[in-house]
């Protein structure tokens, strides 16, 4: 009987650990001017309802480098 209860407690722990929750991914665009000064601006918040590991991967997939009308930038994203 104790083995059954212990098994149920362990399985419940795994179930709770893998629950999907809402995670917010905050992205910023970082620009470096010719003097080496870094300027950053908010570039969006994204919500993911998933496990933390999957939400972090989705957030990291939003990172990029590129060019727009203001010049070169790096987009950095992190789970908040």
C-alpha cells in the first residue's frame, strides 16, 4: 500500500512540474552607434503558455540581427 501511495505522489510531482504556465518574453532592439554607445528600445512582449523550457526556446527563436531604416540592430529577448 505504501508503494502505491509513494508512486502516486511521485507521478503527481512530475505532472505538476510539467504544467503549462504563461511566460512573458520581452524583446528589445539594441543599436550601437559609431562611438560604441549602446541604445536600446522595447520591441515587443510576447506571451507563451507552455513549459518554461519550451517558452524559453520560443523566446530565443525571436532573437535576430538585421538592418532597418535606423541602421543595424540586434534583437535580444528574455523570459521575464
